[in-house]
């Protein structure tokens, strides 16, 4: 009985951690799909989003779930600037260059944030702190349920945006065939900026949800989740959004089980062990078609 | 305005060597000597990373090999009592062996998958070191490591400095030979066009693994030297910082060149220590980040390419349309 309780608890933690990974991985997938760039600094946008939310919340006391939108809007702007100034000049010069550039971005964002906000671990108490909802045999904090609902809502909104709106269709066209998209008159550079901005906004949403869940955060929080998000999109198959969702959930659950049964140091290591095993066994990912 | 490029390199090399060899007689500051030792070790480490990049493989977790070399050398030295001068190379062999295993998992994958696998591998090794291997490695607390030269010998710092200088020069000469040889040519062929390389009889898998082994070996040497120099080892050695530094050094100096890692390390160390004097803490990293980004965008071939760029600019000044952006390789 007790074992099942613990198992459910881990499952819920995993689901919650998975939500953050899904948002990060979906954003990365969007950027990778459209621009074919590898941005390891994606986690830094999560961190900036988290700090924007925390700062506004501490200053004004507005409900953090409302600030989510503000934070996402701010990150669309920051993302567009980063894309325009840093990634566009080196577009098409090779994946390694993009990776090295993102290392530069990691240095700038992490330590820039540390200059502004300090490098101590911080945490914020959500206004619904302490309220729990009974689910089966365990009490789940209501924040976790709101977070899961928000993630689902954001993903559905993204899905509708990609399927129904003109810009969404242009994004899909660009990701399928960049030259073809150019030929039919799509301004691919504009699409690049928009996709990068939306990807960053999704990272900001992940950062906000990280903060409101009451987890601690500091300027260096982003780099490992970003690499894990890459692991997730490789696991799920490049360019596959359902793959990213399933991969994110699996990763969240696997990680929390490992942290519980093997000890905290294995929390990060286990995701990479899974990644290496999957890459050795199935280089195209679990749900991947043919990759890039 | 025609100063010979080869001549410039030759003079630069001789001058650098002379300064390095004469340094202890010019200044008796122990702080500077220590800095110089760490800089030499960084040069070996950056060159090791560069050798792997030379074959088209960018690693984001080279700290793993730094750490494995250091731990293996320390543990062998403690268990067997062999002099660190020998265990350095034994430890590096262990690093090379593990490097081949990691290389095997990703030689057939796309170039940037390797970046992820190596990044993750450094985290896995760290987790192993502090959990399963903790009885041997001392966990997070680390263990004392035998000094390269026992502090009881008078002037041990000088002996250590010259020993490390000799190892650095030997490593650079070895890398130079590798780059010039058929092996280096094969690395280059794979980097530029894998399909054509295969068509002309170069087996990419085999040569990538060779590059991996050699790079991991040198990184292991650097790690072991560093730890025997400091005299203490902790799992911090596997940190992300240690994986990112060689990349920054090499990109600034010039990717895929012999002189690149050396110039990059020297210039960045001077900038880094200079900024330390101004009292910046996080600001230093922000500046390094900007330097890295600006180098990638505006000077993609690094500082070694700067004289050439200046020459082109000098000749082309006044005639706007003749300036041709040098093509990236």
C-alpha cells in the first residue's frame, strides 16, 4: 500500500517535471525544425523567464499565472533580438559553430543574470501554497495540477496556431522545405525570427511554471534542462511534437524514480544514460522518421 | 607591406619559447609561476580538444577525460607508489581507452549528437565518482594527490615548471606531426566531406576513433598534470566550466590550427587575470562570452587569421568593392 503511494508520488513529480521538459523541448523542436540550428543556450531563456516572473511577482504581488503571459511576451522580444544579432549572421556555417555560439550565450546570460539578481538559490511561494487536492491515496498540491493544465493549454494553443493561422502554416512550410518556401514567397527570415521568439516564449512559460511550483532557482539552473530537452527531442525523434511530449514525460518519470531509488546524484545522470542507450540502439530516436 | 607569414610564425615561436624558458629567471613571483604552469596545462588541454575538432568532432564534455586522467593517475600513484611522472601517462591511457568507448557510441551519429553525448558523459562520470566509486575517490570531498615533484626537494617549483614545459612542448610537437601526417590528412578529409573521404578509401569510423583516443589521451595528461601540480583532486574537475574553457580558448585562437589553442589560451588568460584585477566577478564571464560570440561572428578563423585579415583590409582600404570576406572552411 505504502509502496503504491510512493510510486504515485513519483509519478506525479515526474509528470510535473515532464511538463517543464515538454515546454522546453517543444520550443527547441520548433526552432530546430524551422531554422535547423542547435541552440544549447535555450535553458537560459527558461532562466530569464523564471527571473522575470519572480521579480514581477515579488514587486507587485500579481498572480504569477497571469505574469506567465508577460514573461512569455518579454521573451519573444529577447529571443527575436538574439536570433537577429547572433544566430542569423552564422546561419548555414555548420552545427558546431552554432553550438560554440550558444556557449558564448550561456556565459553572457548566466553571469549577466548573476550580476543583476545575484547567484544565490531563491524560491517563491505561490499564492496557492499549501492547498492540496486528494487524488486517489495521495494529496497533490493544487499548483501541480494547475501547471499540468497550463502546459496542456499552451500546447493546444500552439497546435491550433501551427495548423490554422497563416503564420503557422508558413512556419510549417519553411520547416518542410526552406527553399520551396522562399519560392512561393514566404519571407523565411521573418519566419525564423517568429519561430525563435515562440520557442523562447515556451521556455519562459517553463521557467514561470518552475518558479510557481516553489522549486529553487538560480542563474545556472537552465543549462542542464536545456541539454536534457535536446535529449528528449532526440529520444522522441527530431521534429516530432508528439514524440517530444512522450519523451518529456518518460524523462521526467525516469529521473524522479532514479533520484528516489538511487540517490540525488543520479537525477541528471540517468537522462543521459537513457539518451546514450537509445542512440546506440536506435539512432533515429524512438518515434523518429528519418531525422534531419 | 609584405611581411612573410612563415617568418612571423618562426619569430613568434622562438620568442615565446625563449620567454617561457627564461621566465623563472626574469621574475621570482611564485604567483606568476603558478599561473604559468596552469596556463601550460590549459594549452595541452585546449590542444587536445582542438585535435578532436580537427577531425570534425566537437566535444562538450572534455572535462570527463581531464577528470578520468587525473583520477586514474592519482589512484595508480597512491596504490602502487609509482612516481607521478609515470602514472600521468598511465592515467592518460585509461582516459584514452574510455574515450574510445564513448567515441564508439557516437561515431556513426550526426556531429552535434556527439556534443550532447559527451556533455552527458561528463555528468555520468561525475555521478559515478561520487556514488559507486566514492570509497576509492573520496566522493565530493576528494582526496590528496601526490605532488609531481616532492616539496621537500629545494626549488621543486622550478623543476615542476620545466617538466611541465617540456611535456607541453612535446605534446605540441606530437600534434604538429599528427596534423602533417597522413593521419591528419585523413582527419581533414573526414571533416570536410565524409562521403568523398569514404570514396577515397578513408574509413571515417576508424579515424574518428583514433582522433578520439589521441584527444582523450592528451586531455588525460593535462588533467593528471593539473592535479599533481595542485596536490588535491575533487569531482569539481568534471564541471561544465572545465568543458567549456578549451572551446573558448580554441575558438578565440583559431579552430583547427596548431597555434590557435596556444595563442587563444595565452591571450584569454591575460585578459582573464587582467579583469580579475578590476574586481569583476560575474562580469568576467560575461566579457568572455561576448568575446566568444564576437569571434565566431566576425573572426571565424580566430586570432591566427588576424594578420591576414588586416593585410587584406590594408590593401583594400579606399577601394570598397575589393574587400572580399574570407570564405569559411
